[in-house]
C-alpha cells in the first residue's frame, strides 16, 4: 500500500512515520502503548502528528459512526474546589441534556496528547478547562474534527471561550486596598497569557498605574495551597523587626490569585504572630467556604464557577447540533469584603449566594 493511500487530504500513519523518521510500528506503539517508546522518539512522532494534524485510526473510525452522546472534558485535576465546581456544573448541565461526560486529567506540567486525541473516538465534543496539559496546538487540532469549547484559558480560533470577569474586578479589588491606605501591594500567582490569573494580574496593574504606584513584589507561583505556604515562608524570612511599622518584607498588602493561596498565606502568617490585616492585608479570589469562616474572614471575589461549567456544556451541545462559534462569553464576578483587608465583615450589595471557586 502506498504512503498516499487514504482519503485525499487526510494524513496517514505512513506520512507520520516518514516525517518522524521511524517505522509504522513505532508510530502505532506511540499511540497505542506510549510507555514502550523512547521519550525522544515518542516526542518526534507526536510532533509529526501535530504538524500533519493526524488523528489515530481508532479515533478516526469513530468519527465516521453515529454520535456517542458523550462530552469530553480535559482538566488539570479535581483536587481543588474550583475544578470540582467547574466539573459539577458541566456534568449537571450535560445530564439534563441526556449526555454523559468522559474525563481526562492532564496537569499543566504533563504532556498527554495521546490521551486527548484518543478521547475523540469516544465523544461528540470536547471542553478544555483552565491550565490543563493540552496546549493551544492540541486544542486547535481537536477543534478541526470535533466541536470544542474552552473555559478559563486563552482564546483559540474556532473554539467557543468562556471566562469569569477577572480584569475589572481585580482592578476594583486593588483600588479598595489602595483606599485603605495600602501602597506596597504585591501579587501572588502565575500570570500566564490568557489565563484567569493573568487577567487578574492585569487588573491589579491597572489599578496601581491609575494610582501612580509601582508594583511591589511578585510571587509567580502556581495556584495551589503548598505554593501559598512557600510564599508565607519567604515573607517571614524577609520581615523587619518590631520598629519597622506596618508591613512585612516591604509589603503592606497582597493580592492573591485565588483563595487557596491566600488561605495558606494567612494561616502560616497568623501562626507566626503576624497581624492580618494589621501588618499585612491579604485578599483571595473564589469565595470558597473556608474563606467565610476563617479568622480573619477573607476578602475575596465570588464568581459563578458552576454556572461557567454549565454554560460551557450547553454551548458544546449547541455546537454539536450545528451552531456556529460565538464570541467569548463572560460571567460576572462580585467583590466580597471581609476582615482580611481591614473592613468589617460585610458584603457589597447585590452579592449572590456562593457557588464555588476559580483558578
């Protein structure tokens, strides 16, 4: 059989093998049993497949058969409350539509393109959520053969995008700290382009620029609890003596990318005798349950995370039914004021009941 056999324009396993400089059997093993292929060889095959937009045979066969009535979800993990709420909202909406959900977990440091591509053979559409290990190239490749949506990540042509409002609310939050007289305001979080935390960082910078303030220390860490404890240790290592006045490590406030970071920082600092917010104001993002019962209560931002997931599921079902890609959808966020910024524990008017967090 010639290397060009197959439908016109559809890449074949022969072409992948030729481009990667390996045998057809090696390509087959890469997608069927990747652990038995040397890492360098596997990477070469996957890169060739991405360049050619090759879909493995099992998935390709499934593309031609009837619908599976299932939606795929690619998530980094489900350990934190944010991802759990996204998935719950998505699954409930899918169930109401008579659809099941197939989940692939792929963290931001992992590279699991075979797992994602194999998903195509089992689902009618795919939702990529937050900082998963699937890069934009994989998202684009999937979108060419299946309806695709994304939640809380960068925009990709041909993919419906969903976000919570981040930039303007982060700006409002930072302006509130400035209104409390805070001038040395740091940021905790990894501001990747197009991510939720990236947009929050941009809003934080907007507020500082408007106030004529320079950004203080930045801690570019992932949005997980352990990273919050690490930041707290850095702050404690750099704190001044009793005569240094308000502040710690040359900061008098911290804007954290999510509640997991903020709660860990507050827990460690208060255990070390630091007064929050007296010495250091700390804010989060998500309004998790713990944020409401911590002492001091955490000033944070509430967003409808489950609703984000639900909207993504409904939109994916619409795309499967033949609708075109729409403009990005943004879900509102609400500032929630509590003790950790120096306020009494009251919420801004119009706050809705909490539904869960974000990344």
